């Protein structure tokens, strides 16, 4: 049965919905890839992975994880043909595992997406302040450039989504171009020749494989975000699935190839040592040495804009989750306010911006005079929050895979056993294993020596709101059954 559940009484009149039929498959793919931030992963994440784990087979990890996420996409994409809701994970889990579980998932998603988005300001502030400071010969505080990025993201968040897409499309295209230039130069230099060491299973499945996979999965975060824009897609029954499959394929293959090119650039025998020496500067140092300062500077600028694109993409995701929850009354309905002019989820956007500003101020004050020096926002703000976000998002991927099985028990007519049971079950198993690896290696991901307060506190910041959300959902079931009945059904269902 097709239906659109209308807004209940008391909801702001302006909140009549997001833009309809605005985004096609290319736009959705750009939004997904922007959140995954290709240049950030290759320039920042990949060298850090080599350096921390000592594993040469990092390129192969992207293929392995791409296969896991392809399994996830089978059921996820099939479900997207039936459910159109800006609170994607929330709606999917509510309709597959139960409404109370959906509320819990929504609160986990809010924490995780906010953590990912806000944490990126730390790296953005550091990278942009360092680059500008090096060119003008004067030190600039990281929080000053982070605030400039904050203003741009906040402004785009309250405007039409297609404006954000246009900005992101340009930035993502330039990101790919920059990484391709690095790949070409790497293959031309090849100090140890062209080697398949980075793709050899024996170089991945070693003692450090757990930490390696835990690091690499963070590079995919955002791939699932097409469904968040399902209410704004031109052809949601087809475009969400197509965009998700394209994004998984592009991200996994491109990351694997470029990480492999990194091993060729330094030589497989030196990639770990060079990564430990230069960290996220490895790509820029290499380009300076072999392509010239101008190319290296352009790439650094594109690295900064890569982070800006990711900030915009995650900001839009959070704003739509807030809109979806407010529309259904799970949180105050005023938070579902949508601009009648731009059809942007203004209230959700402002809430996300407010939280980001608060944490920016807190970390800026806390970092004053820190012994970590200029790296403070990277080693704390960025590392702590983005790994916390990845922890929450992988947990949600596991729950979504289980929800697919639950949903198609009732709505599985016309689907094969592979789509409604086998692939989702394999996704639960494989992504569940990755989630366990993240838990076991969380201290490594946040740069902590052994177990520490942060190694359990940060995951708790994700898990406890989820449990509280389940409790709130059960409370609504008994106290407001009419509201509870609409949980996860605020968009469209076929």
C-alpha cells in the first residue's frame, strides 16, 4: 500500500517537506563520495594506517571491505525501493527491527554523524591554518580557519540542497584529479619498481590485520548516505540503489589503486617507515620532491577543500535526521521546520551548526597552551570524534543488515533468497566482525597506549544514547501509542 503520512497537528506549517525530485544519480554519488573524502583518505588516512599498523597490505583492505559493503548494499538497496525517509537508518531499523529499536538507532546516528562532521573541523582547521601560515609567514590559530569553514557549511546548510551539490561536485572532481596526478607520478617514480606487494593477501592477513581493517573502514563512512536524500531524489526507487552500488565500487577500487600507488611511490619496503616519518604529509612531500612545489601546493589546497566537502555532506545528513525525527514527534516538532523558500531543513541545520560551534569553542579553549602544539586539533578533536563516529556508523550498518532480514520477512514477495536473506546475513557476519575489530583496537585508533578512559568513554557516548533511545521508544509506545505507530513511517512506504 502506497501512502504518505502527513504531518500531525501542531507541526510548523512551513515544514511541508524537503525539495522533491531534485537529486539525480550523479548528484547522489557526489554527495556520497564527498562524505568519504577521497583525497583526505589517501593523503591522511592511508599513511596513518601504514604508520600505525605496520601492514603493507593496506590497499587490499579496501577491496576486502568493499566486498563486505557490497553484500550490505544488496538488501539495503532493495529496501530503499520501499522506504523513502530522510532519517534513513532510523526508518529502516524501525520497520525491520521494531519502532523502539528505530528510535535507538536514530539517536546513535545523530551522535555518530555529528561526531564525524564536527571532528573533521579539527583536521580542517589544522590543515588550512598550517598552509596559510606557511605562505604568509605568520602563525594562524587552527580554530580561526575552522570557524571560517563553519560559516561556509552553515550558510550552505540553510540553502537549497542543489547548491550544496554543485559546490560538492566541483570539489570532488578536483579531489579525484589531484589523487590521479599523485598516482601517475608515483608510477613514474617507482624506486623499487612496480610491485604487487600491497595487494598480496600475505601482507594484509598478518598480526595487524584487525587494526588495518578498523582504520580502513573509516574511509568508507558516508557511502550509505544516498538513502538520506531519498525524499529529494528524482527516482528514489532506482536512483538510491544505483548511487549506492556506484559509490561502493568507485570508492573501494579507487582507494585500493591509490593506496597501492602509495606503496609504489616509496617502494613497498619503505612505505611503513616513510609513513611513520611524514604521516599525512607523505603525499605532499612526495609531490614536492617529484612534481614541484606548485603541484604540491595545489594538492594541499584541494586536501583542504576535500575536508570542506565532507563537512558539507555530513552536515546535510545530520540536518535531515533531525528533520525526520522532529516530523514524527520523536523529538520536538519545531525541529522539523523547513524553509518555504529553499525547502532546506533549517531547524536541523541550525541545531547541527550550534553543536559544532559549541564543541569548536570547547576544544579551542582546552587546547590553549597544549603540549601537543599545532597537532592538538588533529590528535584530539579530529581523532577522537571521527573514530567515535565510525564506531557508531559501523554498528548501524550491522543493525541495518539485520533489519533487512526482518523487513523482508513481511515484504519479501518478488525477491530472491539471496537479496532478502543470504546477502544480508553475510553482511551481518562480515560487518559484525569489523565492528568487533574496531572495539578491540579502539585504543589504537585514538592513539592511546593500552586501555584508557577514552577507549571506553568514547564508545559509551555512542552506545548509551542508543539504549536511552530504545527506552524512550518504549515509553512512547505506552504513553503515546498514536505517535509510536508512526515512528519510521514519516516518508513514503510502498
